[in-house]
């Protein structure tokens, strides 16, 4: 029997990268999936956008595991579209037990080159979109008698990584959301935790416009902040998915308000 057998999980940003990995890993352990992704470009983002074909591949991989999946193209900033996707998924799959608030963007830039537009896009998606995700899905968890919410933050949600001002602010904000909702939803037997990866081998993690070598060359004292303690420069999505699976499963039934690092020791510096 799988570790989340018979449960239904809602995953945002599920078209590829960490989101797809989370959806597939949960499906491997018995969960049916409700998936959303914007499947469109966001102004200022330097890496290629996910596509509807990417989301269709997530569907294919989940269905290949003999699990059900309801996938919708939706922007987590759009409350009506997001609520429609959640409600439709619950109507088809019967209930909701797990929420993985994974969708987010990262735009790299030195502090003095960040524009109001970059700031607004990052905070709207990473913070307001995550708030939308929790607030709109929590009533279904309450109806189901409890559940688990796992939010994707970052090592940048625990320390001030350089050249990432809006991202750092937004991911610290995700920790605030996690702690606030963990307090208020505990009476409904809903656990809320966050995961904090270091760099992950995804399109975001391999952003071709992120010129860290140049910026560190200009500001060498900041370079050490990006170094992992363990001898690995970048992790794989499955490394984060295994942490998400643990937090979603009954193995973590009394774990809540935890900032769980999967960061190869990055936040130790």
C-alpha cells in the first residue's frame, strides 16, 4: 500500500520541474492528482515558460501509474480560475487531502536593477498566488476532516541570498503564510509546512539570464552565500519530492509549522 494511498493531492505549477515531480511522486504512492499550471510566459522571467504540452506530459506520466488526474491551465493569481480548477477537481475525484503550493517564479538581478514590474510580478505570483492556493483549497481539507499543506519556499526563504531581492522577500513571506495558516488550521487537523530547497535542476534553476559569475566577480564577498556544504552544486527535483511526500504522508502526522530544508547545508552559512 502506498504512503498516500487513496488520497487526492492538489499541485500547483505541475506542468514540469518540481511540480511535475511532486505530482508523479505522490501518484507513485497512490494519490490521485489535481494539477494546475499557468502554461504561459510571465514578463521578465528569463527561462522558457511551461506549455500546455508540458502539462499534458504530466497527465501522461500520472495516468501511466494508473492514477487519475484532473489538469487545468490556470494562473494562481486568478482566484476565479483557481477556485474553478480546485472545485472541478474535487467534484471529479471526490475529496481533497493534500495541497502542494509549488508554483512560483524567480527573476535574478542586482538590487539596483530590480524594477517595480519585476517586484510586483514576483510578489503577486509567489506570495499572493500561494495565499490564494491555501485559502481556496483549505475548505475542502476541512470538509475531508483534515489534511496536509506543503508550501515550496527556498533556502532564500531562510537567508538573504544575493541578486534575488524580490524572490527572497516572497519566499520569506511564504514562511509567514505557512506559520499563520498552521496556527489557524490546526483545529481542523490540517498540518502546514514548508520545504526549502537549494538550487534544483529545473528550467528555473538553470536560468540562462542569471549571470551569477559576473555578479559575484563584482561582489566577491557574496559568493560564499551561494555555496552548499555538501559536495553538490545542484539537487534533483526528486530530492524535493521525497520531502514533500513525507510531509504529505501520515508519517508526518504530528509535524506542522516546520521549515524543512533540502538544501545540502546551504542555510548553514
